[in-house]
């Protein structure tokens, strides 16, 4: 696999619903771009010394959301990282703007059926520890999807190989960096005056 060197000044944040493949894709993209991979949930677990389900059970969701905010604000390097974000992270007030100020944001998505199939295999998802996880997935998707899709470039993981999705994410990242590097019309006019 050929590696693409990216600007170390811009992190890549992968957002999306649980089960869309953020961590798996993130690891692959990090190798492709020769960047460091971080998973926000894993980093929070390491710092707290307990699992996400334990944090939810003993400290509550509000405490976990604060840990997510702290991780994004100051808990990781300012550049050179691909960060897989927990599904609820960009939903909290101010987090969308914070992510966009910190780097490039790409939203991964999949169909409801795929998400249900993938999440049913994992019992470490506290948001789905309810009587009717299917109804909960539908409720959370309805609330979160518009926010996800309004935060960064959307890329489907549906019926695509890991390599294909990772290559598409890397292209979207590089394209966003190029767009950010171009001077705007206002900048060009200021420079010619």
C-alpha cells in the first residue's frame, strides 16, 4: 500500500453513527496518510481507567460527554492525527464547531439495516443498552444524521471494501486541505491593493 504524506498541521476527524466503521476505516486511513490513529473512546477509557459502559453506569452520560469535550479540546495533538470520534460526540452543543476549527471532518454513514446488523454484534454500546435497541437506533439516527451530514463531507461505507472507503476518505481530506490553502477572493483583493 502506497502512503500519501499529508500536512501534519491538520487532523482528520471521522464522525458518524455507531457501527459505520469509523475505527476500522480510521486505522486504514492513518496508515495510508502516514498519520497517527486515535480513537476518542479508547483514549477516554485509558484516561478514566474504566470502560465506556462503566463510565456511563457509574458517572453518567453527562460526565462522559464532558470527557469527550476535554479530549477534543486538549487531549490529543493539534495535527498529524486521524481521530475516530464517538457517535454522540459531534451532537453536543458547540462540538460541531470545535471539530471544524481543529481540522478536517468526514462523516461516514451506512444504511439503517447495516447499522442494526453491525451494532447487534457488540454489547459494549451503552446507548443501546435498552429494552428495544432497534427503536433506539432509529430514534438516534433521526436526531443525529442531519447534524453529521451538515458537519463534513459524507462518505458511505455501504457495500464498499475497506480499501475503497479509506481511499475515498483520504481523497476528501486532501481536497479539503487544498481548498483551505487557496486564497479567497477577498484575500486576493487585499493582496493586490
